[in-house]
C-alpha cells in the first residue's frame, strides 16, 4: 500500500513567498523532478520535510539542524517580513497532501510571527508562536476533508508517509547521500541485515541457549563433584575448570573492551578520512576558485577598459567615428581645394600678364636679331638693326640688354600677399584618415559591439563558474569547526589514529587468540570431565548438558546461516542494481563484495574481474555503489517498498553517464521519487531554462512531472522562488 | 602671412562655451578618476567637438551669451595632438565658406587684420554650432531610449547625421 505525495506547497517559507495555492507543486507516481540552481529553493524544499518529520530545519551555513522554535524567524520569507506592518502578524508554513489507495491526507505545519519592530533579523523584534500541526483526512470516493484532533493519530499519519525506521533509505539530502549507509561505520550493513532478518531475535535465542547450556553444565559438574565416586583427577579437573571460567570471564570483558576500542579507532579513522578527503577537495576547489577569480578580475578589467575606450573612437584616426555622415563635406573639401588651386593659378597668370605683358611672351618680334648678334651688338655698343651707336648706359644699350635677358625676368612670378597653399594642402593630408573612413564607421561600430559582447560574455561565464565552484565548496562538509581544523592538524590526527588502530587491532587479535585457546581448553576439559564422570549418577545430567550444548550450537549456526544468506542476497541484489546503474557509463565496473571483518562488521569492497580491490574510482561511481546497496536493502525486503524517495541528487558528482540510469533505477524501487537537482539548470536557455541533459530527461516517458524553479535578479530581501512546470 | 603663421594663429585660439552646460560637461566628461558605469567622454574638447558636429548636422547655430556667462578651455592646438581630429574639424569648417563669408582665394590677398577676422569667424562658427549641439545633447541625453547604453553617443550621433530626429 504505497504512499504517494500529491502536493507540496509553502506559505512564506524561506524564498517561497506567497500563499499555499501560489506555490503549490503537484506530483504523480513515478519520477518527479525539480530543477533549481543554487539558492533556488532546493535545500529549502528539503527543509519542509525536516519540519514535517522532525520539527527541525537545516541551516545551510553551519550545516546543522535546529529546532523550529530556535530558528523560527529565519524560516519566514524576508519579503513577507519586510511587507508586514508593525503590529501585524505574518504566517509561515508548509502544506503537504499524500494518498494511500483509499485515503488522502493533508498536513499543515505553521508558525505565526507578530512584528514588534522594524528589524527582520532581530528575534526581539518579533513574537513567534508555533501552531499545532493541522491534519485532515478524506476518503477518495467522496473527497471532503475532516480534521483529525487526536495528537497520537496525527503523529501516526505523519509517520505513515515514510516510516521512521525506513527514512534513512527514503530521505536524503546533499552530502547526506553518502551517509544513508555510512560505510565508515562498518556496522551499517550489519545493522541493515539485522533489521531485515530480525537478527536480534536470533541473538536472544543464542544467548538463551548458551545460558541454559552453561547452567546444564554447572548442574552436571555439581553432581559430579558431590558424587562419592568422583575421582581425584575429576575433582582436580573441576577445580581447574572453575578457575578457567573465571579467567575466561575476565578475558571476555577485556575482549569486549578492546573490541570497542578497535571499532572506535576504525570510526575515528573514517571520520578523519572523510574530513581529510574533504579538506583535500576543498583545497583543490580553493585553488580553482582563486584561479577563476583571478581570471574573472582580468576579464572584468578588460571589459571595463574596453568600455572606457569606446567613445575615444570618435576622435581616433584609426576608427574615425566622427566621420560618419560627412561624405558630402569630404567631397566638398576635395572640390574646393582643386577649385582654389585652379583659381590661384589663373590669378597668378593674369597678374603676370598685367605686370609684364612682354615678359609673358617668350617669342622675339619679327626681324629681331638672334642672340649671337645681340651679344655682338652689346659688346660693340652698336645697334646693327637701326644702324646707330648704343653707348653703355644709353637707352639703346639698355634696350639691347633687356632683349637679351627677356626669358630670365619672365620666370620671376608676382607673389600673393599670403601664401596659404600649404595650409590647405596640410589640412587635406592630415584629415585623410577621417575622410577615407566616412563609409567604414558603421562596420567599425558593429565590430566594437561584437567585441564588447564577447568580453561581457566571458565575464558572465566566469562569474557563473565562480558561483558554481563556491556553491560546490560550501557543500563539502568538514565536521566540527572547520575554521580551526587545518589540513596539517587533520593529517597529524590521521597518523595518530592509524597508529592507535594498529595497536588496538594487535591487542584485539592477541586477546581473541587467548580467549579462543581458553575456550578450547574449557571445551576439552568439559569432554574430559564428561568421560571421567561415574555414569550411574551423572548420566541424565551429562545427557542434558550435551543436549543443551547441541541446541546452542544449532541455534548459533542457524543464526549465522540466516545472516550469511541475507548477506549473499544483499550482495546479489546490490550487484543487479549496480550493473543497471552503470549500464550507460562507458567505464566498465567491477563487482560489489560484502565480507565479514574480524570484528564481525561487514566490509564492503569493490572488486574487478581479476579479483583485485578497486579504489580511487570516480565520485560518481562511489555514489552509485552506495545507491546500489540502498536499493538492495529495499529490494531484499520481501514486501514491496511503499514509500517515496526524496533526494537531493548531486548529478555533477554522478556524471552524465549515470544520470539516466539513476532515474530509471529509482523508478523501479520507489513507487514515487521527488528529486531535486541543480545541474540541469541553464539560465541562457530562455525557453525551458534547462541544459541539454535536462531537455533529454524531459522527453523521457518515465518522468511524471518536471518543474524548474526560477528566481529574478533582485536584491536578497526581494528574492522569491517561482516555478515553471514543464511537464 | 604664410601657411605656418596662419595655422599657428588659428591653433592658439581658445574656443568658448556657455557655462550653463558645465553640469552636463561634468557628467559626460570623465577626467579619468573612476571607471564609469557606461562610457563617457574624456577631456572637455572631446565633448565640445562632438557637440559641434551634431550642432552642425542639425543646423543649430546659436550665438553664445555675453562673455561673463561663458568660459574657455584648452587652445585648439593642444587638442589630442596625436590625432588628426583638429585638421578634420577645420576641413569641415572651411567647406562652409559661404556661411563664413570669405572664400579661400580672397584670403590670399587679405591684410593681416582681415585674415585675423577670418580666424575669428572660424572660431565663432565653431563656438555657435557647438552651442547648438550642447543644447541638443542636453535635450536628448536624459531620454529613456538612450538610458544606460554604452553606445548612447553613437546612437545620438547616428540619428542626427542621418536626419532621424523629429
């Protein structure tokens, strides 16, 4: 008779702001998935169940659980607290509905807080009351809820959702995944077997039969001793046996103490090992976070530097953004400078003509003497054209000289008052980087936008990386105050614990050996006494002693056989599940092997096909091993497992290869699973907000419902979790 | 006067602007002290040149008020010396010789006084169109469509030069 959770809703519970109906999730049988990024309501969802079952919540900062009465103010939505006027009351609660084949139950747990002052964090500013749990029941034929008043009945209904003794197999969160079966406690599997087989009854039986056997032997010995026919040797043996039993008793006590010491040493190693492993993980993450933060800083600096330089492109000749739209002016300037030079030249020429019209012409008048004759006339100081003298300094002589020098004087052009040609030429030359880019500006702008977008994209990507790494780091727990535990201390403690374990183990083995020897001696002595005893008197007592011994032996063997059978069965189921869990993974796995350790606990090992112990497999593999054992424990139970699975699944630890198989296997064992994941979230996919793995999973028919939690990018106090149902 | 002398006389001029735009200039001209939320101009002459260009393209020529309500800044010759921006600016101005009321050829024969007046006309031209540009920028700058964009100045510029402003 499976219990199926139908709805879960919240009223101002952490980031789930609003009334119950606003925040309701509807679930079905089979696999239900809620995708939520860090801070997206994932662990708060889990806290609702902690409140439901244990009246506790988990503080995500300290990773510790607190009672509702101690933590009450913090579970109320900040936004709701902010909006509540002083003197008014705000309510906060969780509501869950579940069904069995015949009935439906509704459970509400809530608190109320009256606002006395403005602060939303100061406990003195609020007066809290914890409401009584409300439980209602209805049948499914004619649904109408009726209240349940009896407190015991209420508790029963709440526990019926998932039985307390089985919650460790149904209900696990984050790092708790590794603690469902805490393989550091080697008793874990043994305890599971004990629960499944009712082993405690067998142990009681063995104890009882042993006690009866001892008493039977004592009675026999007493009669032998009191018998007149008992030989001196027999008397001696009886005395020896008495002394031996005292020694054995002492040794058994010491054995028990050393066994406990040895177990404690093993637990201590496991505890430190976990911390050590986690410390290593955190150190690795710290280095990665530092590296990513440095990259982020550089990327941000580059981005801001780029932004600061954008407007400089208006004035920089390499980009010349100011030149946009100035094609006309470019052409104008070119035309004007051409026109200017042409006009200038014409003006120059005209001025030259006006000043010296004759100089302007380079051809001599008709009948003019040639230059040789001219020279002669100048030298002779006589003009042979008009046949008259031309003495030096006379007008005639000057005229002759002028004729001769006509070409030279025509080269001396008249000047302008101001010579600005170079001014305009230089303007044109210097401005050319702008003029030649008038039609390139738009492309330059587009290119700038693209580069800016790329730089911004890089910043966003790195911000996401850092956020994700920080989130992962927060998930790694080191028990105790991890500010005080340094890696060096952890390593030192680990070394000490290893040594102590070795010492305990040696002592344990020595005492065990001694005890076994003494028990053997006792047994031999019993046999000897038994043979020596005068038959007539002690026969019935001897027979009874033997009978009780046989009964004890048989009981012990039965117990061991039942235990071993269950162990084998668990191993077999675990391997079936394990094979299914890793079937989509490319890496081939070994097999799981359960073996009894010397201290009676169960060792859980992972062996390859050659029988070699495999260690150092990926975290995903490790998680799959644990799930295999959990599922085996559930499968090995003769009746069907009738409770939902509530899991916070760290899929990144699983790896892509395991995600699909995990959901399939969960579906086979649990009639309903509600699984919260973050790694399927992709903010950039506006349509579904899912990564491509998430979208693939959405299409699987085995998935009954699929939600994505969203949050707006607002300040913390305004942060609310909303949801989008995709299936 | 030769080319170099003329250029020198022009480049030592310090254009003036209306002091009522001091606040706008302060907002837009980042003197390099802090990183801005989105881009700003650098020195004052950049915003001045920008305003001149948009004033010219939108045909807003507004005379400056009386002198005491104006201020000057850096001389033209020191504006972004490594860039050809000043030559580009002057080239644009000199294509408007009709509005300047002198033509290039006539400058060749001018007396020094007259040539100085040409220079003054060039400077006034720049100042008055820049003044119009400041007015336009002040109107547009606070509009929501340009809010918080890294490309606000290019968006405005493009709309002005392409005549898309109402």
